[in-house]
C-alpha cells in the first residue's frame, strides 16, 4: 500500500512539475526568441538570445521527459541546473515568477533523487533489462553446472540441455561398430582319439607287439 502511494505521489509530482516546465517553454516558443530575449535582457542576462534558446529547449524537452518518466534522474538534474542558472544570472523581476522558479528547481532536484516511480517508462525499461539479465545468468549457471558435473564424473553423460530437443540430448544416433567374433583358444589342443588296438598304460599308449617275419625258404 505504501509503495502504491509513493508511486502515485511520484506520478503527480512528475506530471505537475513537468507540465509547468513544458508550458513555460511553449510560451517562450509562441512569443518567439526575440520577445523572450528581450525579457531576459530586462532581467540582466548577458546573452539574451542564447538564454532564450537554451531555456526554451530545456523546458520543452525536460518537461516532456518528466511527464513520461524517462531518464528522470538526469532530466531532474538538468532542470535544476537550468533553474539555478536563471536564478543566479537572470532572476525574474516578478516575485511570483521568482517563487515559481525556486519551487520548480527544488521539485526537479527531489525527483532526480527519488526517481520516477513504477508508473513510468524508466520502470518498464528497468524491468525488461533485469528480466533479460536474470535469464542470461540462469543459462550461464546451468551450463557451468553441466560442465562441472562432466568433469567430476567423466563416464556419466552430460545432463540434457533444456534448449535442446530430448532426442538430440539423450540419444546417441552415431553408428556403433559391430562386435567382433570371439576367437577360439587353440593353445590347448585336444588329445587325439586312441587308434584301435592301442591301450593306455599308466597314461601312455602301450606299443603293439612286434611280430617276426617268417623266414624265407
């Protein structure tokens, strides 16, 4: 509730102060630079033509920026500097105009310090910038976590990146080599089957008995 009241007060102050500045600049524009320069000459300005041009542009542009709530911190300081310069170099002859100049300068400085509030262009720009920065930081943190996890556990596949598709992140579609056929162990050869008539004696083959050849006549 308090924040809403502050935003409303900032909006009213911006519109009021910016509207007065814009109206003064528009009046100088309607009167013309010569008439405005003549007024500054009566107030003791050293270069009335330059003072007329600078104050007219500053009040028109600065008042419009205050109403919109764009670059309020910089605009408030510029308007305060303009009011202070007029007060010191060419003070108005009318006391009412003098009081108005003092109030406008003080209000501009206050807006430069306090800010434009949430009902402003500045606040919209800041929100978008912060959202973009937060999204970039989140993406960077996620990528760093994935790299650290891969360094700690090199055998474990990386976690899928949310920006990638599920198929490309989890499945390996590269061709795999075919498994090679296992070679038979031929170091240990099987014992041949015993020939007929052979007998084993204490793990050895018993030789066949020799037969004498018949004597020739």
